[in-house]
C-alpha cells in the first residue's frame, strides 16, 4: 500500500514514500541489503564522531529475533511478529572519559534515519517502536550500564493490510498527518511563525 506524504512543497521521492507499515510479507530480507542499510547507518554524523549507536539484529527464526519479540509490549508484538527482521537499537550513554554524552539519543536517531532512507532505497519499509521493555532487553542481551536500549524496529517488504489482525487494519489505512509549518519553524521569537512559508 502506498501512503505518500501530502506535501505543500516538493520533496525527495524516498522521503515522500516512506511511512511506517505494520503489515510485512514473509519474504526474507537479502543479506546484501542488510549490509547496505547498516553501511548507511554507519555514515550518519554524530557529536565528536562518537557514533554512540549499536544494533542487535534478529532474523526471523533466530534466538535474537525471539528475544526482541519478547521485549515488545503486546500491542506491538501482535503485528511485529509478521516482520522478517527485528532490530534492537542501543545507544552508548557515556563518552570515552565516562562523562555523560548529552547527544547519544540524538545521534542514534540520526543513524536510524539514515538507515531508514537506505532501506526505502532498497525497496524495504521500516516501523520503529518505543513500546518495548528496556529492562528485558538489557537482561536478554546482557547490555551493560553504559548502554541504553532506545527503540526496536521492524524491517521487511510491505504487504497488504489484510495480513494484519482485524483491529490493526483500520489504523493501517488511516491518513497520515503532520503539523503545519507555523507550529515548528519560527523566526525572531520562539513560537513566532517564520515568514518563509
Ligand atoms: C521513536 C518512535 C517510537 C515509536 N513507537 C511506536 C510503537 O511503539 N508502536 C507503533 O505501532 N508505532 C510506533 N512508532 C511509529 C509512529 O507512530 C509513526 O512513525 C508516526 O505515527 C508517523 O507515521 P509514519 O511513520 O507512517 O509517517 C514509533 C515511531 C518512532 C520514531
């Protein structure tokens, strides 16, 4: 299913086409594609080039996959189990001198954003999830105190909404919405809309 962004201004087709489906097909994700999407993740910018992101990959049928599925809240588990690959995203909270890295979540998010667009380029779709239990993730994967599980994402080929349990089908078809520019791009004063738009 296509759910292109209804934009006021023209944007790159990959950004326009990207959305977060819950219906994934059984088709496996080729290893070469996974290699390239993590290559894209690798080349994201980060504060002092600290690259605080870490990823744990789970391919369906593996222990890694089963552990990730088990960390998800029930709402997410019901649809995410369709996905051929699940990934746990982790960030390193401290720098080399063991001081807090204040941008670790920001940097890790950028890495995921790069990965997302490469995935779109490869014909894949992704769906990120904050709805998981970080404490379970830390336990299952022996993640140390310097690191935080931040998000899980599902990745794979998109499928028709009718693969989903019924209660998710309406959400899958729902319109995508966004705030207007005057709510987030300002000039002169915080909250004062920019004249650019
Ligand atoms: C950090 C983050 C956490 C999210 N958590 C969940 C989640 O737990 N469950 C879910 O179904 N979708 C989750 N989403 C997906 C968002 O709801 C979705 O990106 C948003 O509604 C915009 O829709 P779009 O990605 O299709 O444009 C999450 C997205 C992000 C970036």
